[in-house]
């Protein structure tokens, strides 16, 4: 198998795993009226028929996606460039890779030891650790600013639909609208997460913070909670489109020549 074929396989397996996670958390949040997170959703998925095998497959797929994101950041797969903006985007891709390694570990732990993942508990432990460090409150505020930048980047993608350049020409015509809605929903979650971190930093106290808690911030807003949850479900659908139609190239040079 050629190098580009191996990278393409990593990407497709990873996007498929991401599709399951987001579709499930969006669907369950809508169906139950209770927010699910990218980690907490693993527990209900493990309890469906064939759930153990699915959990093991998700561990592999999420790790594959993490590796793909790190590889892409290293070689500038998406041709973001070497200026300040490009480096920031590539750093974001790398952080996404590490985050998905964390999700993969959660799935693997659930499969191997039955450890129930908890989005909020992990966030509480992380914020408590940060506050024990010198200037820890500033670190939390800085992390909040980072998630605010991520929220802006997601909103920009929803507005510009520049993700379409990553798809092959035979991608379904509805991919753009699904991608726009999905990115807008993620922007809303990241914005809530950013505010939560800044608030914890300002108050100097540890607290539960994570994807699930960020989505739960919209619980008392009825229609908005439903809209964000539905958008996350559609982001899962778009991830499946990416699994099938993502144009994966093993060298950024070819990408730049094709631009």
C-alpha cells in the first residue's frame, strides 16, 4: 500500500468514527432533552446490541483520526501556510489530534475495563490542576481565549463553506448546507466552552467543564438547545460525507499546485 493510500485509510476510518460520535450525541441530546458529550456518549453506545465491538472500533477509529490530524498539521496537508495565521490553524489541527487521542483512550478504557467516561469530571480535574499552578487562573483564561478562537474559526467555516475544497467533485450537492449547519453548531458549543473557562479563571475555582457541559449551557433555551443538538447530528452526517469524499493528498506541494 502506497503512503498516500495509508493516509487516506487513516482519514476515512477516522472520519467514520467521528461521524458516529457526533450523530449519536446529537440524536440522544434531541431525544432525551439532556446534553451528551463526545466522551459521555460512549456509554450509551456501548449498551446497544454489538456495543462492545462498536466501542472497540471507535477506539481504533478515533486514534486513526488523531494520527491523521497530527500528520496533516506536520506536513501542512491543508496548505494553511507558514505565516502566523497558518501556524495557528495547524496548531489547531494538532490539538484536535490530541483531543481525539483522548477520546480514543476513553473508548478503549470503556471496552477493556468498563470505565464509564465522564466529560465533566475530567474537566474538573484539569481545571483544579491548572489552578494549583502559578498563575493558573491565567492559564484557564488563556484556554478560554483559545476555544473562543476555535469558535470563531468554526463560525468562519460555516459562513464561507471553505471546507468544500477538501471534497472531491462528486460529493453530494447537499454536503455544503449540512457542513455549514454542523460547523455553526460546533461554533456554538466552543463559544460556551470558552466562556465557561474564562469564568472559571476569573473566579479562581475548579468546575466541571467539557463538551457535554458546554452543550448543557443551552438547556434553558429550548429551541436553541434543539437547534444546536440537531446541528451536531448533521455534523455527524457531514463527517460521513468526509469519510467517503475527502480528497486526501499525501503532499502539500500538490495541493498548492492545484490551488
